């Protein structure tokens, strides 16, 4: 989950001239990206401590992750448009300010609902902040080798944020408390805000868009409501009113979102793009893959602490090899893709991930580290890194050059939306197997079932990729 920001599709900025401020601007943009990506993964190792500290239920625990993910996914494209309309520096400062304030709110939360509200506000701030990071960077650095180095630094910092999340979260939770997983953002965010205010100059797109606020609200509310309905099925059953109302309501909100997108002059998600085979197929495969891959660290962290008895720091250290594996897979993918083709590499990556899920689904309460976490984790995350790059390449190849930034944003949104719904489903699957008596054996059985179901979902995405994805990145096929 390392490339969550996207450049605006309609950015028209004159070629920048290097100044003494250029690399401080790059530093500020990269720091903002690091915080956004870090907060996707940093809370995972703190989840058991959060549950104990705030008396949260097992089912409610997944909302610590999903509240952030749903708000981030629902408002990310809107955040990019807001930067075009109101200025990238302004939106960077607004997004980072909201993110920092929400981190403080989450760190001092006294009730579970307060923490979840803060996490949703963090996601909204991240959605405003993230799209601005790359456009600010490209506006500050001239085209050519310097810009390539700057973008490479930005990508590496994002990857580092995802990889460092488990370790940082483990250290803070063990040495201080789970609250510092969120509170650490406050001093860092304040420093980045000060640097951004001093160093970054304002920029806007040449073309202005209307802001599709109704679309963003509808898709976010629809995802949240549908996820809540899915979670309710475990406690209430599929036929209960408490389940049916949010399920039907969530579907209705998402249908309303599609109606708004079809009729508005400046849609958040232009539906015409999905008439392009490469765009629609890549987003569909990414959505399905994301629904399983997004849950990996969530369940592995709970297994490491709740079953194997690891401390938060121990769990963070245990997940470092898998965290580095996703970076390795992402780096290998561009080198392999010319040899295999984008579709074949996608299939290969998903199959490697599915093999890891299958291995993980055999876990027991007394398995050694190498068998229960190390090897399956490396397989799952290496495959995820291999699959993500060719899917993004296929998606962007299907659109006109002027829409590359928009399509890049869509593929990231599809991954995060799929992950949010997938986490709701797989958490419910795990809880249904665990039952009321949460012994190490029953917890392991629940986590194993979640990985087993996730593995079958990944195999389904392989079939979808073989049937629908074009064989190679190239001209759009309708």
C-alpha cells in the first residue's frame, strides 16, 4: 500500500526552475506521504492494546483500521480535485492540519467511539493531503533526471512508511503506550506544517473543476454502511432487521453515488472511463485482490499477539520480513514485466500471494515462527508487490495521457475500497469460527478460516484477470 497519492490529470504548470528551496519542498512532500502511508499500518500491532485500554469488542476492533481506510478511499479523489481548485499548498496544509489534530484526538480518546471518530477524521485529512504531495513535488522539480530522483525518493519514502509501520507501532506501544502510535504524529505533523508553510509555494491547475462533494459523501457513507451491515451478520444473522437495514441502505447509497456520477458535469469518478477494457478490468481485479491482501497484517498481528503471545514490539519485529518483501516485489515487478507481460505478471503475483494465504490457513496455536509467520508472510507480500505494479500499468495504459493521474487515483481507490469491504467480511468470517470462547485454539481457527476464504477470493481474481485483462499494456480496448 505504498502509492496512495496521484497527480492531478489536469495539471498545467510551467517548468519549474531549481532553487535553494527545491529539496526542502521535496522533503516536506515526502514527509507528508510518509505519515499517510505509515498510519495505514502502524496501528495494527497496537490493536490488542487498544481493545484492552478502551474495552472494545473483537468485532469493533476492525473499525480502527476501516474507519481510516473508508474515509481515505471515499475522499481521496475529491482531495485531488480540491487541490486543483483551491491550491495544492493550501490543501496540503489543511489536510496535514486535520490529520495532526485528529491524531491528537485519537491519542487522548477515552471511549472506543472517540477513537473511531478520530481515525475517520485522520482518513479525511489523509485524503486531502495525499494527492497534494506528488503534485507539489513535481511542481518544484524540473523535468528530467532531478524529477526522476525526486519521484523515486517519494516512492521509496512511501514504501518505507508501510514497511516501518509494524516496527514503529511495536516500539511505541511497548515503550510508551498504544496512545503514542497516534500522538507521535502531533510533533512530527507540526514540524512538517511549519516547513511546508515556509518552503512550499502555491500552485493550481490551469483548468478548474467543480467539487463533487455529493459523490464523495455518498460513496463514503455507502461503504461505511455496507461494512457495518456485513459486521452485523455475525451477531444478528442475515435475516435480522439490524442487518438488513444497513445492507440495503449501503447498497442504495452506492447506487445513488453511481447516479450522481452519471449526471454531474465534473464527476469524482467518471463512469465513461470504465468503458475502456483495461481500466475497468484492472480496477475490478485490484478491488478483488485488495479485499484479501489488505487484511494480511491485521490478522497476522492479532495471531502473533493473541495466540503466540508476542509483545507489540515482538509482533512488529516478526512482520519486518513480510514488510520488506512487498517493497522487494514492487522493485522486481518493473524488471520482470517486459519479459512476462503485465497480465501474466499480475497472475503470477496473485498466485504467489494465494500460496501464502493457503500456507497461512494451516496455522496452529503452537506453530514455530518460521512456519506460522515468516514464510507465508514473505509469500503473501512478495506476491502483492509483484501484482500491484502491472495492474497500475494496465489501468493507466487504457486512458488518454491527460487522464493518467485520474486513472492512477482510481486504481488506488479501488484497492482501498476493496480492502475496507474485505476486512469487514473476513473479520466476520473469523468471528463466526472463533465463537464466544476465545481460546488460543479457537482464535487460530478463526484466523485460519479468514485466510482460507481470502485465498479462494484471490484464486477468483486470477480467473477474472485471465478472462478480462488485456494481454499487455497498450492502446485502450473498448
